[in-house]
């Protein structure tokens, strides 16, 4: 049996890894101690060429299938981990065959749900995670992806301006269709409801779940939140012909949810007195794409919304409403955003990614102004934030030295 590494851009450093050793026995000096979620397969994080990759030991057929599925989802611009390759033909020192390995790139600043719950929490953390998961599930269903194993365990979460953004991390059971039937979608939702209830019960038994959170009641929220979002994105809406402003209202609601409308279908009834509107094609990332176009910053959707709001405030405060939007955006970037993020000492930059740090500085500035009763300059807010807030936060770039199986329970914040 010959070792084979299949990858779009293979890294020669992969050859140096101990492929003849079962993954669970890999030496500690090759591993990165990142927080891991629960998996039915052995998963390890490995330092490689200055970065970190996730290695999952799995049957060769499943590894190839998941690799191709993740590549398709990435091509369709869906939030998921980046597949790097598949290693097959492994044998141990006695010549006995070993399972193949699926390689994916570690998603920086992402956390499995257990790591999220083991940090200082707001009481609504479970709800915020489910909101993120509902958005992810709707996005996947809109492109015809049936997940088959929807759960918190198979999702990674990144902070997104006080909320969370969800990424698919396990596509082993997934199927891609031209479109999903209502039955397929409902099946996925029911799988999610059952899995989430079990995961939250496990957290409750571990003493990590915030007091007063009912695992079953919270798990039911994925059903209602999914259906509400799906209806907003796909259902027909009837209104009188004199209420054409409702078309713009529908588009604005979709934009507020972070979705773009590429095409609308508008039709009249037989006597022409009522109009029907239906979004034909919807795509997530309205705010993040606008911010990327204006500034080159590639951030999460809620972060983009917050940064755009600050850009609008800057435009108004500088009395530049009549100027070209891109010129004002460049001035905001060079005068406000970049000086703020550059002010973070190198030793603290692993705490949060730059856009989330900027969001937290804005939040801190607002609280300072409320407490003091007057506006606070951004540089003063940065200095106060660096002194009193950021040093106490966990390092989310890597969270080195922790394992989610043994994360300590911390004191929970009051809501």
C-alpha cells in the first residue's frame, strides 16, 4: 500500500507528519492544543507550515466524499471549513492498514459550542448560538444542501459583533440536491432539535449551562427561528396595488437579515387590484459585501453592519454626506478604523480578531459616554478598553493549552 496525498495545493510539509501512527497516538510536540468539539471520529489539530490544520481519521470513501462536498460548498460561498486534502494508503509499523485522514484548515477565532459555554456568558448565549445555526441552516437549504446531522457539535462559531456566525465543520452525511423538498428540510430541522436538546442536557449535567436554561425549550427555538427566517426569505406576499412601498419594505427587511435580493417576481391578480411579491434569489452577506467594496475589509455580517453604522456616523459628524461614498470610506478607514486596531499591543492581538475588537471598542465607548454624560473621543475609549477590558479576555485565536473535554467552569455574568 502506497501513501497518497490528494490535495488541490499539496504542502510538502505534509510528508513529515507521522502517517504510520494512529492519529490518537500522535506525539504532543506535533499537536496544537486547540479546543475540540465532540466527534465520533478521532480529530487532532496539527501545526504545519506556520499554520494549523485539523486532521480527522475516517474511512477513505467517507473522507473523499466529505472533501468533495466541502469543496462544492466553498465554491457556492457557504460558511464552512476549508478542505485541504485527503491522505490514504496509510499503514502502521506492522504493515496493517490505517484509516484515511481528511485535512481541513483551522478556522481562526472559531470556537466549538462547549468552549463558548465555558467562557463568561450572557444568559442568552444559547439563543444567540441557535440564531446563528438557524441562519446557517437556511443558507444551506436555499442551495439544496441536506445536512443530515445538524448539531452544535458539527458547527464552529465565531464572534460577530456581539452575536455569533456559524460555520459547518462536518459534511460527512450531507447531500447536495437541485432543491430540497419540504420533507427534507423538516427532517433536518427535527434532527437539529433532537441533537441540540441532547447537547444542552450534557452541558447541564456538566454544570456549564447557565442557570434557568431549559435544554428542551431552547432546542425548540431552532424550529421557530428557522421557519420565521425561511418564510421571510421565500414566501409570497400579497398587497394592494397602491401599496407598492411594500416592495421596498420587503427588500429592506431582507437586507436587515443580511441577505441580498438578486431578483424579485411581481405579479398581479386577475382584476389587477392586488400585487404578489416573492424574492426569487436571495444570498447572504449584504452588509459584508458592501463593506468589502468600500474598504477592502472582509468581516462577518454583523461586524460589517456595525462598521458601516460607524462609517455613517463618521460621515455625518464630518459633514461629508454629499461626498463620494468610497472617498469617505477611505478616510474613515485611515483615520478611525486602522488607528484603533493598530493601537492594540501585539501581545493582545490574539484575544479577538480586529473587526470584533473594533466593535468592542465602540461598545465600550458608548458605555463610557453614558456613564460620564458626554461624548468620549475614540482614542480615550481605546486606552480605557486596553487597560480595563481586553487583558481579561481569553485568547480566541488559538486558546492554546485547553481542551474542551476539560475546560473549567467559570463564573457566569448576570444578564
